[in-house]
C-alpha cells in the first residue's frame, strides 16, 4: 500500500537521523565523564574505550525510545505542515489509521529495547563494576607507574620506581615512604630492586640502599640511618575480584525474579517500564503531531521534551518508591503506564472525532 510504504520509508530515515544525533551527543558526554573517572583512578585509563562501550550499551534503550518518539512526531508534524495530512484525511485515512503502520515500523525497535533492558544492560553494568573492582584490588606494584609517585592500597605507603626498559620484575632506583600504625616513619631508597614470590607472598627485594627511620611524630623525634645490602619488603598482592556486583542494575533479570525483594521489584519495574514507555511514547507522538500548521512548531517540540523527561522521571521515582515499599509494583505500573495509555487513546479518539467539541456545542445550540 502506497500510504504505509511511504510512511515507513520516511519514518526509517527520520529515525536513523535522530538516532545518529542522539548517539553523537551521548557518546561525547560519556567520553568526557569516562576520562574524568579514569583520571580520578576509578578504572584503568587504558580501558577507556571498553568502559565507554559498556556505558553506551546501558543507555541505548532510552536513546532508541527517544529516537522513535522524535521520528514519529517529526514525520507526522511535517505532513501536517505541508498539508499532506489533509490529502490522507480526504482519502478516508484518519489519524487512528497511522497507529498500525507506526506499530509495524517500531515493533522491531521495541523488541531490541526489551532485549537491551532485560539482558544487555545488566551485563554491561556488571562488566563496568568488575572493571572498577579489578582496578581497585590490584596489587601495590601494579599500581606503580614508572617515574611517578603512587600511593599504596592501604594508604600508608608511597612508592616510586624508576623507569625500566625491560618489564622483567626488576629495575633500578626505588623509593618507599612508609607510615606505621604507631606513627613512626621510614624511608627506604635503593639502587636496584627485584620482585620475588615465596609461598604465595610477593616481596620487593631492595639492594644497595639505605633506610631512615624516624620514631614518633614531631621535630623532636630522632632519626636512625642505616645502610643495607639486601632488604626485603612485603607488598600487597592483587586480590580476586568478586564475580557479582551488589548493584541491582547489574543483576540479571532472572535473579531479580527469583529474589522478589522490594529493591528487586523496583529494578524490574524500571526495566519493564522502559519497554512500555517506548510503546506509549510512540502512540503519544501520533497525538502530539496533530497541530495547527499555521502555529509554530516550537510548542510541540517543548511539549515532546517535557513529556519524555516527565515520563522517565516518573519511572525513576516509581523505582525508588517500590524499592522502599511505599507502593506495589503492579499498582504503580497500572497507574502510570495504564493511565498514560488510556490518556493517549482518548486523545487520539478526540483527534479522530472531535466529540468533545461537539459535546460542548450542544448546550450552546440548545
């Protein structure tokens, strides 16, 4: 059918353009945020691109929802603005006839959104959390970058290792400042160092150096200087990162269903709500697009942005309310998504047959 084929072709072009623009903006913002987090030491700076990929996967479902919403509203608004909608109305195609073509165009995208929210986004969140844990739980020697002062994991030791051309577990020129629990400080410096592992414990073997020990705190404390040929320092080894994350957003959907706790139901309401909101917003875009072509389009754009932000803020608030036990999951989803769907259908019915205007005119005619 000419009507449906032309509509779906234009919807596809508009959806692709909107998605490219949204992805460009979001990736730029997330890249800046990822670089800031890497500079603060939250994850390995060498994994910025991988971390950015996981971050984009977690935000891809809302981006697809917004792209469909923008595409439907933009195409139908253009048809009203160019008086093309008048031709379709005269041909017997009302506004409600656009629901089926839009649904047939958007259902693969809705399926992708459901797949992303149920499986891909939790997996991406879990991978991001594991990257942070692995970087936080790395060993003291792994924290040290050659030519830079680096604090140890416990915060009581500062290490400096000179650059080494060969990464063979040994090098030259090492400096270690240690603060003990009793307040004493020791400064170790050596010309050569080597990493030795015995009985599963890693040691930093220092050769040809000296040790300055200052007992107590303050300027009155005496300093003891001693030289050594070999000095062994135990270093903290890397610990195995746990396999599961404590965040609900990083848990699988099956785990949330088996758990049944309020926090799990809150996360389930968020994931289910993303799919339902994508459907409701696509229908809302059909009703929003029916406007006076002589009026400016800024009003529609502002309303679209406000509706999208309000809907998703209500999803976030509902997740928090359900997790705290203030409202049930079924009650909230019925009130929010059912209420929006009912309001959109009534709006479409009023656009199709302005029964409300005729009902208002009846008392005047009487």
